[in-house]
C-alpha cells in the first residue's frame, strides 16, 4: 500500500485537472496514490482522466454529494498512512508530499498538517498559512492576502485548510471523517474542532507549498449560503461551553454583524444567499445540538487549553 493518499474531489473541473495531476506526477516523493472522486460531472472530466491519467484511481459518484461527500468517498477507499485532500484547482510544489510527510514525522502528536497555500497567479501572496478560529466564533485563513515574507514559522495552528489538508490516518480512525451535513465549507474546521478537543494538534509546514486558483471551483452564492449556515453549525456542534461563557457577546455580535452586512448588501445575490444560510443554520440547530453531546463528550483537553486554541 502507498504511504500517502491524495483525494481530489471534482465536479465539472476538467479545465483544472491537468495542471493539478501533472504537478502530482512531478512529486519528488512517489510513494503515493491519487484518487479523483467525481461528483457526477457532465463535462469531459472522466474522459480526460481515462485518456491521460491511467494511474489515477477514479471513484465515479452517481450524483453530486458535495465536497464532503466526495472527500469521504475517497478517504474510505484510500490506503495511505497519511491522507491529503487537494482541490482540483491547485498546483503542488514538487516537494509538497515529501515536506508534509517530514512534518508528520517531526510532530508525532500532529493529526493535521497545514500547507502554505499561495495564490496561483500571485505566488508571493498567501491564501492561507493554516486556518484560525476567532473569539467571535468565526473561522478564518491566517495570512490571507499578505505577501509571503517568511513571517509564519512552522508551528501550531487551529486547522488545516481543506483545499490541501493532510491528516494522519490514526486521527481519522479516532475522530471520524468529514461531516456530510456540512456539504461544502467549514467541514475542515468542524473536523479540526473534533481533533483538537481529542488532543490532536494541527501544525503548519511552511515548506509544503500549494498554489491555488482561489474560488475557481467554488465561491459566490454557493459559498455564501454554506458559510452562513455552517458558521452556525460550528457554534452549535463544536464550540465548548467554556468558550460560550467567556465570549458569548463576541460570538453573538459576530453573527449579528454578518446579518447586518448582508442586509446592507441586500441587492447582491451572495448577500441574500448568506441570509438564507443563516436561516438554514437556525433550522438545523436540533440536529447539530444532538451531535454536540457526542463531540463534547470526547474532549480530553482542559478548559484553559480550549481557550488557548482561539485567535483574537
């Protein structure tokens, strides 16, 4: 079995697949497998894979199961000790896999490795240097839009961004896969909460570099709806009581700011989608609160350690 598995979810992404897969062919560490999970694409994705990339394992889904469904389908058939999710609109540096594996080996307590994600067409500018969870209850990309000047050293972060996240199999065996109810957006943050509460670390590896066409395979109305809904899902399912006691006013204020900003931009389709997402998040509270009991029961870290996970 290969040491490293790469799972690429794909939905009508034929235009992006070749650069992504060519970069994986060029990796210095070749002890890996590539799995493309196709979400019932109607473009030429499957034909392209069959014709040009016979080494790639294709999991063809009968209908679109979203980012989470596709990733989970790939994770279930993957054989690696380490498993990466990789957006189809990325290009990995030739040393990416080797650097991720080296980071896992340097940090045996790390269940997640976050790559340095830079913009595809502005390769000195960050998409993310690992993700954060803020005291107002919202997730964020550390360093987004900043010029890369080496300001982020290797070390702990809250989460690995799902566009290039790497996970240790033993961690996934313990805390589970992505939550299909999230469908698209914040599923990586939900997984990070479950892992962090169970005592696993997320480590940023600055030499593991991936270039990303930001929002090429997502964004707009779709992202706005799911962000609006899934931010609320995170608060209901994952955020421990100690955080609510300490930061409830910030958290509620953060949600009200999101609502107010969307109302001010009401004429925009994305703003209206964000509001619909928030309403859907409220409607989904009973399901998330039922899951909350399970998640919070797995916590092994102290309340002080929980608070230390948060960024200003």
